[in-house]
C-alpha cells in the first residue's frame, strides 16, 4: 500500500513537472552566484551636454537608445576615420557588396534564410534544454552544440592529404 502511494505521488509530481512551465532555453548560464556586484555590468555613460537649442531636442524613445549611452563600435569607426552611419542596417544591399552577393547567390538564395535558421535553432535549443537542470548552474552551450561544430585541425589534415596547399596553423591547444 505504501509503495502504491509513493508511486502515485511520483506520477503526480512527474505530471506537474511537465506542465506549461516555460523553461529557459538559452543554454548559457552567465549568472554570478557570488553575491557580489558584477563589475562588467557597470557601464559608464557619456557626459551630459547642454544643447544649443532646447526646441531641437529629439522626442523621447522609451526603451530605445539614449544620447548618453556608450557606442563603442561607432566610436572606434570614427577614431579610425570611417563613417559610423555605415554600421546601421540599411535598405537592401550596399553598393560595395552587390558583386559579392551576386556571386554568392548565383545558384539561388532564400531571402528568408535568417528566419528559417532562427526558428530551427529555437527548436534545437528547446530539444536540447529538456534535461539540462542541475544543482550547480552550468553553461550547457558547448555541450549542446558539440555535434554542430567543426574540428579545424581535422579539416586541415583532410585538405593537406588531398594535396591542397594550406597556410601554417598553430598547434592545437587541447
């Protein structure tokens, strides 16, 4: 009788675990359990500046970018003499990339490939995150994508054995 009750309680607990709970499927666990502040989460702001004309201020964008937010990529492009506006996604393909895209898509291309890959990856992460719970939080990303990654040294050996000239490569760090 006692074993039957225990089995029934385990079955109820198992069914409750399969309820509509939305689990975390990111596979990365970057939380710090030390109880101390995260020093990399503190981002200094750009200094405030008084505008010349108060009527020329842009409209507020809740949840959007702020004028005092750091923009390291744009700042680096400006420091190197480039145009930071080219970092912003534009409409279509830039003039400098037309020939590259035409050559790469000479056998056809799917314009919705990013959406398809994103949905496939979401489903992959859902499947891989089913049994990733543990007492100690761990980063499951590398374990989940292990079969999806390429071994560069295996491909280097394969190319060299086929007679393809390859550049020198550093020794493996494993």
